[in-house]
């Protein structure tokens, strides 16, 4: 099975992506084919495999990003369709698309899942400079999630007021744009000094989870590359 929809990938042009404000971002629909999306959604990894990361202090006084996390590696005990999908993300089709949007071939990709429960949030922050960007795939649907429960990633405009090493609240920003999440949407954004984003506290019922899969587009610094390949070697 092919997972990526090449036509929908190519519909997002480098010019449109980089013209977005306050920093490059896009919220494309169905870059995964619908049948492949439903296959992946039906075989999401179970939360019992995840590490629980709650109440972990962040720098600069920012609120914790509470969630369950699972880092992908070759021996992950996930359904074969996920290994197949990630192999396709490592193929030339996806890599060439990322290279064109970010105007560089100097990057490497890492992958992880995040699940979050009622009350969890992603407080406003800018990603670490080691990242070029992130591609977030949303795996909730109208069958298991309501829009008023939240979970939308907010693209935040600070109007140039806040250094990355600070902890503004959502209400402190000059403007915000909200991603669409239900029905095979994803969010791609480039990391900049002003690439503020976050997710407001979830309002879902107890027992429900916001589920995302994230492709991280990493800068190939010597330290980052060494850490990445050492982890892959240890995991086999």
C-alpha cells in the first residue's frame, strides 16, 4: 500500500508555505491517502507502550507539556503498517518535498507519537534551534473526538515582542490561527525565532485521548546526528 498522496503533497508549494505569516506553516488535507489514513488510525500503538511524561519542568518558566510519548525505532512493537509508513516518509518522495519547502537537503528525520488526556496542554513555546520544523499528523476523527474538546495546534503571532527564552500566556499574543485536526489533516511548520505555537488545555472526557504522530525535521549538527545514530544503533 502507498501511504502518501503525491498530488496533495505537491499542492503545497514552497512559495505558499514560505509566504505564510507569522512564520512558514500550512495545514494540508489528506497528504496521507484516505484508505491509508484509516488503516494507520485503526492500528495506532497502544498507550501501554508509551512513557508517561507529566509535571516535567520546562525552561524559562513555561508550563509542563503533559503527555504520553513513544519514540519510534526499528524494533518498535507497532503494527507493520506503521513501519511501512515510516519507510515511505524516509523515501525520496517525502524527503524531496521537505527539501523543496525548506530549501535545504541538510536534515534528518525522527518520529514519535504523543497522546494527551483531559487537562493536558502544550504551553506557548518556540522549538529548540536544533529543529528545522515539524510535521504533525492528527489521528483523531469525528468518531472519537469533538472539536469543542480542543486539541487544535495554535499558530501564535507575538508581533516580535517575546524572546524564545520566555513564558507568555496564550492571551499575551497579538493573534492566533487554529489548525484543523479532524478528518485527515496535518500541520507542517518551519522553526524560526518567532515560531510560537501551542495547544490549549484539553476539555475531553476522562478516558479520551488526543493522538498525534510527529515527524521532526532536524538540523544535522554533529551532536544531534551522533545522538540520533547512537540511539538507532542501540535499538538495532
